[in-house]
C-alpha cells in the first residue's frame, strides 16, 4: 500500500515526558481550560502526544493556578485533593498557603476532606442542601464508589427543564454526567435525562444520612432538616396532583409502614397537615393529602416550585 500523509511510524511520534516538560512547552492554565467533559483528557493526550497521566497532572495544576495564580507550583498538585473550585477558594481563605510547608499542606487537605464529610455546610450552600435533601427523599440517589460518593438523579425527558434547573444549582460541583438516554424496560423504551456529580467526600454525609445497610431510609434526623424549599423538591420528584379531586399524593412506595407513620407525624407537627397512609398492589404505601390539606401544602411550597413543575401543584396539565 502506498504511503500517505496520514501514515506514521513510531519514530515520528514524540511523547512529551514528565510534568516539567509539559510546563516548558505549554501554559498549564490554558491546558486546563481545554478539558470540559469526560474523555477530553484522552483526546488532548493523543493530540499533543503527552502521556494521559502526565497531562492530567498538568491540567489539575492548571486548574488550581487559575484560581490561585500566585501559589507555588509545587503546592498546586497537593491541592488537587480539593475537588471543586469553590473549596479551593474557601480553603485558601482559611489558611495562609504561602507560609505552609508542602508536607504540612498534605495533612491539612486530608483534615479538610474529613471535616467536610462530617460538616457538609462547610462546602454545601443552603439552597444546594435543600435540593439534595428533597431530591433524595424522592427519586435521587447517592452512590458510594470506594472512599467517596456521588449524587445522581434521572428524570423523564418531559422533565428535562427541571433536570437542567437542578444541574444549575449544583454547577459549582464537578459534573460527571448529564445526558439523554433511552432504556428498554419490559417491552417499552424510557427516554430520560441522567445526571451525576463526580465523587466527593461531602456526599458521604448524605450517603450516611440516608442509607442503612444499603437501603434508602427515612429517619427523624432527615425530616427535622426539611423546610418548605426541600419539601417542594420532594413533591416535584415524587408528588402527583389529582386535577379532578384536587389532592396531592406522594409516591413514597419504597418506604416501610413504620417510616410512613414517622412521615405522617412529621407533617402533622411541622406543618399542621394530616396525610392518610394509603396501600396499593398489596405491597406499596403512599401518602395522600385531603383537599384542604393539599391547598395548605401547595401554599407552603408554591414559591419554590419551578415553573416547569407547576403541574405538580395543579398549575398545568399533568405530563408525568
């Protein structure tokens, strides 16, 4: 076969070795800006002939230096343990990084990750917490991978606007996945939007809060953290509105009767509502609010329900 311009031999490919070599050839901050989604590192590695592991180190360094341009390069790699830009900024405000030895900085980053896992509000804002809490009571989940966890949800393609709304709230966290998918369930296809953050120690807090022996549960500790905004997310995820009779049902199918009694008691004491516990198909419990209580519930959560989800409180035609 005749040789073409696209044929290369091994001697024509020069692989750039070591982080120092990358620093000499490229601006690592600019390199970091070229990586915006999963798979970009490998594509860039092939394009620039830089080994993926070396390139990834350069990109991490570039991300840190884009936030802290005066930081010593030797310390930038250590701060890679801070997974989001927000926590790099918070961490740098808490400590005088210019006067901290590299060895001490390693210990400080480890301690920070432990503190964040124990006190999520060091890093998670109240709006983010409310959304995560309400969504976890609904359809969302926390998956643990090795040491850390990620927050995940999937919504029908008809609720894509709602999924985008949630994604925007968590934009300060690294997003691993946000894509449209089609799944075959029995004989039909489900068109959905899948979302996942990257793993982070802060999500371990929610994993420990919601999961016991691998099963998602409802506890008094969880319910005591609920406010009207987190309740709105729960209704948006798991609620439905009966347009004919004017009542709201929360499809709390995965929870036990004991957990339903706990939820019923919570609604009564916290909001003055008295839902009934329903039972269907011989195995599922759910909460149903009478018409008057549904009206009260709607007024409690209305300010926090996104426009695209107003049908959950009788505002639009139900498209679920």
